[in-house]
C-alpha cells in the first residue's frame, strides 16, 4: 500500500491478517479491578459459562480462567473462530450461537469500511458491511455479541466512546493506557455491557474514575450562539494546532497567526491537523481575547474528562502521554463559547 505519495513510500499489507483482525491480546492489562468486579457479578448472575466468539489463541479466556478472583466462578470456557483448529468454526460476524447464555468476553477484529477499501481487502469483508449500517467490523461484531448474550465484555477501540453506537446497555468502560496487543498500539477500551438499559456508564482510565459517560460527553456541548467561523483560511488570524505534538511539548492550541510557525500556504480545504481560521465579525483585540479564552476552555474540558472528549491520535508522545486530536466540530463549539465569554 502506498503511504506517502511524496516519498513513494509503501508498506506491505498482510491481507488475511488485516481482514481477520488477527491482533492478539498478549497482555492481561485489560483485566483491571473494575473489570474483574463486573465479571464476578456477571458470572454469579449467569451459569458461569464464558464464550469468546473471536477466540484466536484463547488469550482472553485464559486470562479470565486463571484470574485468582474469577477462576472458581468459571464453569466452562469455550470459543469460536473462523480459522484454525482450536475452536469450532463459526462466522461470528454473521451470527453468534449462544444457547448456554454464556457471558461473552472478546476482542473482535477491527477494520473500518474505508480502510478495507484503502488496503485493498474490501472484497474479503464486503459481505459483512452489505448487511449492516455499521462502518467498522468491530461494531458489527459488537451488535452480534449484544444480540446473543446478556453480558458482554469487549476490547474495542477507544474511539467507541465518541461514536454514535447505542450505549444504553453500557455499564462500565475502562480506557487502557498500556499496550495490550503484541503488534499494534491501537488505543483500547474495555467496554462492559449488562443485560438491561441504564442511564449512564461509569468511565475509568486504568484504575482512575473519570465520571459518567453522559457528563463527559456534555463537556463537548455548548449553547453559545453560533459565530461565523471559516476554517482552513490561509489568511485567518487564528492558528490552530489541532493535534498534540509527538515531542510532548506542543499540545493542541489556538494561537495568533503571527506566532504559529505552520506555513499558511500548506493549508488546504481538507486540512484537519494544522490550520488557520477566521472569525470575520471580530476585531483584532477580540481575536486576542478569544484565543486566550478558547485555550482556557479547551484545557478545562481536557482536564475534566481525563482527555476523553478528544479522539486519540497515533500513539503516545515522548512524555508517554496519549496524543489527541481536536475535531473541528468541537473546536467550533469552543470558539463560540469563547466569544460568548469575552462579550459577557
Ligand atoms: C483480534 S483477534 C482476537 C483473538 C483473541 N480473542 C485475543 O484477544 O487474543 C480476532 C480473531 O477473530 C477471528 N475472526 C476474524 N473474523 C472472524 C469471523 N468472521 N468469525 C469468527 N472469528 C473471526 C480471527 O481469526 C482472530 O483470531
């Protein structure tokens, strides 16, 4: 696959590995105290059966069956896979048989429909996307898991939290900071779903409680009047670094155009990471105040949400902190809010 047109750089794609999402969970860092508590309750309320419908080498079933708090409560652990000889063959992206009403513990394949096209593996997964409205294989897998079991513990991408996938059965979600997979550093989340609808899920990062999901998502909202904001304007008076730098010293920030070193002529309509923007109705002195206020709001909501209001971006920085990206919808709301504040 061509990854850089400018340098003609290519990387080799393992089509089978990509289409089957065969990235194994080699660490048990996902089994945090809160997840153990959830599984303990779920095992007690069910018959003690565990099922991984995307079982691979069986790492997840092993981790639960060997855990000192859980092992006595596991009566039987079984799995399915679409390949290999360890488990009965089942296409779990189509359906998951679960007559025993086992608790599902799984790490399904992740693959976005657009990535499948870009990586040239579309024909291998088209049949799943054709019969579902979901845009990623892990969401199709999750839909099937939730249809088949009362309790589901799934290791899925952290971006799930900001997605529109229904979260009414989500009880607990734990963001995992450590690397979980042997060969990919995709930021992961352990999502724990119960058997009935609930008002809000409790969110943790590792062992630290961050709050309720609805409170975290509310930090992204603003009722401030909408301003005219032109993004990707090379002549704009505000610079926006919309991603955390990899050096650990250049976080997401609104800056005055003069102090932003990014070349304005590199800005194009599709720019999403570094850009200039304009609020034509504001005076120069208001622009200066808005920049200050917008950074204050941004840092406040980053702090209050443990950074979960922002999508993860390409691994960790040099200081070991997960890099994040500010989407323009949220940038817009922050700027609207800033204008409201300075005009108070
Ligand atoms: C991400 S790996 C996870 C393996 C294991 N649960 C772990 O965490 O180590 C995904 C597994 O799902 C299997 N798989 C992919 N597509 C499948 C499908 N449609 N039905 C069943 N298994 C599938 C792959 O073969 C692979 O073993």
